[in-house]
């Protein structure tokens, strides 16, 4: 059996939710990844160090006995985030970044940023204390087409922000466009990007293949094929500016399969396998370890993991769903065939 062994990877963008959902999904991430950047957009946003500490305890309680998984917590940036709170975050030892959601951009983002002017004191403190800014890169102007929101954000918001705070580390989360790839690749070493499995595997045509496919709906939305190709090219290029971030975002099936369905793809149980599929399709499996295991910790200034993990070349079918109490989670690629499988360590 053909196997591929890597340094244990990290997930630099994941939604673990809370309560019963947290207890259902956290083990799937902890099974494969050594660490993960945990998103703060809960129903009650994680806006302070105290709230982040409490949430971290709930995450740790949801892990299997003996798990060595380390959650890396984040703060939810608002117009009111103070420089003092950023200083506390920098001293906390467990907060790895601050998340910038434009207000109204995605799930639980109503409390997000309404104006960059209002967050400049917080940004200055982040630059001073070397706390990375993690960006959901879309404008929410209703006059901007949904497929152009990332490109416009780069022009109107991110480029001026980087110019104003040149030492600030910035991660363009879940980059989705050729424009975003070019922006990151040509930018300074202080900017990097995460790439999701769904944006590597699918163009926007996949949303309508044989009917409306709600479990492929995410934000930022899937883009044209040329953008997908640019993302695959970036991920498999060997560039240290791009790294793994699943943006695994669980919602109960009833919330996805609804008149106004939730945005988010649940990929945690099969994420590394999905990435392996993409890299194998480009004959670039030799580049997977850098993308999945090295580039992220190097950018964040953290040590690389020392444990190893293996995948085997093996044909198998993704489960149709996973139970969450009385609900179910439908993963991306439910019922479909994959050709790589993570081996239990």
C-alpha cells in the first residue's frame, strides 16, 4: 500500500462552535491536527481575553482523553476593541490572533467592524505587540456583486491597511480569487493566506451541479474556474505564503437544507484527505508537507510539530452524515469516493 508520511499538520482556520456541536466536532479536528486557530464568531462573540479563556476551557473539555491537540484562540475584533485588550491578548500565552469580520459578512458577524478608522487604535496595538490580524476579506456593500467582494476588499480596505501598518502580520483567510493570490504573492513577507479544500476542489458551477447543492455553499462563495486554478497553483507552488486553513464550518443539515440556508462546509473529518486529492491531481504530493505542516507555524512564529502522520492510498467512501444529538452534519463530498485516507496513529 502506498503511504505518505508528513509532519503532523495544523489547521489555521476552523470553526468549532460551542455546546453540543463543539463536543461533536472538536475530536475530528484533534484526530489529525496538532493545533488549530479557533474562530471567535460564536452566538456571543469572543471579544475579550476573559471570554477567550473560558471558551478555551470548553474546547479542552470537548477533547478525547489523552489528546495533545492545542487550540489557538482568537479575539473577535469590533469597533470598540481597545489597545488595552490587545495588550492583554499578547500577554495571554494562548491567543494567536485577532479576527476581522466586516460587519454582516458571514455567520455571526453582525458585531464586526463597520469602519477601519474605528479600529486603528487596536491595529496599532496589534502591530506594536506582534499580534496577527486574521481577515475575512470581503466588503459588504450591497452595490458590490457577491463574486467581486474579495477583489474590492483588497483594493479598498486591505491595501491601505497594510500601507498604514507595515509591520502588522496579516492573514487573508480563505483566499478565493486569482486577485487574492496575486495580492498575497506580490506583497511583503508580513502577509500570507489560508486556502480551504472546497475552494481548491470546486468552482461556482459545483453549487448547481444537478440541482442546488447547499452543502457546497460557503462564504466567501465559490468562484469561477480560473480562480480555482489560481488557488491550486498557489497551494502546490511551494510558496511559503500559503498554508492550510480548512474553514470547516459545521451547521446541522436542517440549517443548510433550508429556504435561507447557512453558509459553511463541514470538512474536519476528511480535510487532509481532500487536500491530498488536490495535490495528487497536480503530481505535487511532495509540496503537501510544506503547505500543511510548515508554512503556517513558520508565519505565526511557532515551532513546527514533531509528531508524524501518515496517509494511505486507499479507495473509500465519505460517510453520508455524522450524528450531533438529534441532528446530523453532512460533510463536503458526502457519499463520494476518495483515494487517500489518514491512518490512525
